DNA sequence: TTTCATACTTTGTTCAAACATTGGCATGTC
DNA sequence: GACATGCCAATGTTTGAACAAAGTATGAAA
C-alpha cells in the first residue's frame, strides 16, 4: 500500500506537463526537497516508485531517471526488495579539481554558515611571503573565516591574499572568495598546489572549531595560482573531520 | 543510414541476452572499448543510437542507459541533432595524479624501507565489500605494510585486493603493488577515489608507526579502479605527518 | 546571392507494460 | 528452536512506441 502510516498522504505535488522543464528534471527537484525534509530521513524510506510516480502524475520510468541521478550523486540509495532511502549525510568535498567550499556544499544541499570573519592587514610571515613570492614583511590582506553548518563550525580558513589583487579590507567577504576576486580584480583562479597533513588542534583552533585541544584536524596548505601561474592566495585550512571528508578523484600519472 | 563511409560495418557485437550481466552493463563495456578505439575519435561521432542499438541487438532505451552513464562520467558527449562523440581528452600536466609511494619517494631521493609485510586471506568487512563491489564476507587478500626511511616508519598501508586479481598470498609484495598487478594479472590501475581525514592514532597504529597513542595521523581511504573502472583495491593508509606531506596539484574545475 | 521554409537525422522525453530479482515476512514442517 | 517454503512488496531490466526538440542539408523563392 502506498498510504500507510509510514508514508502519509502528502500534498501530492503534481508536476507541470506543460512546463518546458522536462518532467524528470522537475521530479528531481521534488526529490531534492524531499531529501532535505526530516520526515523522510526519519521514516527511513521514501515512498515506493509506483505510488510516488502516480502521485507526481508521471510514469515510473520518468521518476526512475530522476532517482537514478540522485543515486549516482550519492544522495539516495536504492535496494531491490527494500526501497529507496536518503543517504546518511557523510559530507564530502572535492574532486580532482577544486571549487569554492561554499558552492560545493551548496551542491550537496548544505547551507553553509559563516561564524566569524576577521580581516586584517599584516606583514607577511616568512612562509607566506615565500609562497606568494613576495619580499618578507610585505603587507598582505589576511582573511580569517570559520564556516560550518547546522550551528556547528567545521572548517577554518586563513587566507593571505597577494597585494596584486588590491582588495580592501572592507570588501564583502561573505560571498565565495574566488568569485569576488574574479569580479573585482579580473583575476581568475586556475590551479592550486596543496599539502595535506594531520595536526593536533592547538588552543586557538580548538576554540574556533569547538573541539577539544589535541583533536586531530586535517590541515591543508594551499597556494592558488591564477591563469598566468602567478600566486594569488596562500591559505591554511583546518578541517574537523567528524562531519566532513575531503574527497579526491585522481588519475594514474 | 547506418553503414555509410563514416561508420563502416564493424564486427557487430551482439550482446548475450542470457548472460547474468544486464544488457545495459554489457553495452557499457562495448562502448568503453569503442571509446578507446581511434577510429571513433577520428570519425568524430559514434554510430547513432538507433543503428547501434540494432547492431547490438538491444533496444534503444537500454543502449541509452549505458550511454547516459558514460556521459555522466564525462567520457562521451551527446548533442541532439548531431550525435554522440568521444570526449576529447583534456591535456593536462601533472594534474591530481598519483603514483606508487615507493617510486614517488625514489624521485625525491629517499630510499624507502619496508618494515613489515603481513599477508592474509579474510572475509571482507562490510565497508570493504561495498567499495570493491563484492558480497559481504567474500574472501579477499589483505595486505598490511609499513614503510618508512632512515629506520623510521612513516606510513601504514592496509590494502584489500579484489579477488578478480587472483593474487596468492605468497606473491612478492616487496615490489610496487601496481606493477606487480600489472604484470601478474594484466590489470592496470587507472584512477582512484580518495577520502582524506585526520584521526588519532589508536594503540595498534601507534605501535606500528612508533608514535604516541593519540598522535594525529593523516588517513587516506582509497579505492583504486582499473582501466575498465572496476574496483581492484581498497586501501586504508595512515601517514605520520612529521616527515611527510601529501602534495597535490589541482586544477580549477 | 541571400533568405527562408522544409525535410531529414539525431538525440531528448515520456509512456505502458511485462517479467526478473531481491529481501522481508509469515507459515509451515521437522 | 531450526529450517524450508512461498507470498508479497519493492527495485531491476528490457522492450516498443510515439512524439518533441535540436541541428544539418537542401532547394525554392526573393
């Protein structure tokens, strides 16, 4: 049965057969919203394909196309004989290429929150100056950001921006950084050189990320180059790893 | 027309309707081979869906399921009114590529030493079975290795090898693993999917890597796929990070 | 020559239907 | 209790069909 206690009759969204957006795409949107709703996580299972397709007013095949993409994306899991369930959120980030953290989380349906933004101008420490190919002591813009979701901090970024970008300390740093730089400075981020290590949280990081001192953190040192291979940013990023995983797709080289 | 000069009559592979492997999966394999063949890159286009499905002896829908996955994977590109084309391989240098640990260290002039090698056959734990796409409990070869240099351990690998490789426990695992597999099994490692996190050393790891319990370690969960995108190895790697950094060169994506 | 309509090829979308396979559950037997 | 059996519900697979939309090629009209 479709309307048993587990799957109460919802406002059965009927899809628009006249929209220029294909039905499978509309169905995908509906499913994405369903995924966010807690009742489906709680219930464990989504309504079965036959009744769901009926309630959406589309055929089972069309619905399956939408579900299939969400499965491929890792947001749903299907099992023959059982049903379709919302994947337990194991948040991941990254591919062989990198993106804005905010946009990447957005794509996963997670609303990124900013917990603190501090902007200051300071003399570049030696390591930073080396990475940015500057004389030690050159003044750079330093950006501290803590981000997370569901009220919990998850990652701390400390970015040093190359003076070439000519960004002022009162710019709007709440939007994705690389888009800001692209628009304001016409400098486009292109590649990054990264180093990954594990470190213990010191007192400062422990406070910022709301963990105990000594908690293992993933540390990511990153130098971002623009399309002209000039360094534009050096960042030290610390991730808590309890709700987050950095994922990579690499190729044999 | 299907058999014009652009798309000469190939040995029309008819798929096996009695195989346990679904037709769409078989079609996917055929397409993967096609993608590698230069004549299709040269021709610019693959045969059109209708004639290709006929020559494979399957319906257009079934073929489209296979093509759809390869499109999602970025290996094929479809355009309405035009056809389906093999994606031009993007030429990139040193992009998010991985190598043998041993060879990578070699390149840095560091002589890698093996401190312990344990080989055992055991039932695949659930997570491992999932990554290798095996039924839980299938017997797999499990390889434990500790490597380092200057008399200090630096990294611990625990590899689970897919039974398809048919490697016996008494093979010579002192040489680089992927070369061994390549020679012994003619299976070539091609890509990897990785997850990076930071963890605290438990007692076992602390002993193996000669660090204090609780020391932050870089944990790298890696599924290695062969050229046919079949999983061949799942490995959990732990690095001490005091003498070692995992470096990556990524591109904006 | 340029422009435009039209036919044709190819992929895109959608449907209904049938059967296979998987897993959970109840019912039975020993 | 242990085990086999069979039913049921759910996803998995496959097909044939029809029409839509995109892009190319052709030929007629301006």
